[in-house]
């Protein structure tokens, strides 16, 4: 995943699509935070 300076997704690779099930058209322009599934502890996101 490549984001712009504001954190919006500009590019994803095929592995991203394979893992998440989202197409490029679905994610371009979105902030990666949309991927957060409330089942992951907040500390993991801080580490990333």
C-alpha cells in the first residue's frame, strides 16, 4: 500500500487484494483506518 501525504491510499498491490478481498477501485482515496476491525488491540496499531 502506498499513501499520499494525507494518508489516503494511492496504490495497493495484488497481495493486498488477495488478503483483504478489496479491489483497487474500492480503496483508492480511502484512509487505511477503514481496515481496522475492532477485534485488534489498539496497541498493535500503535506498533504498526
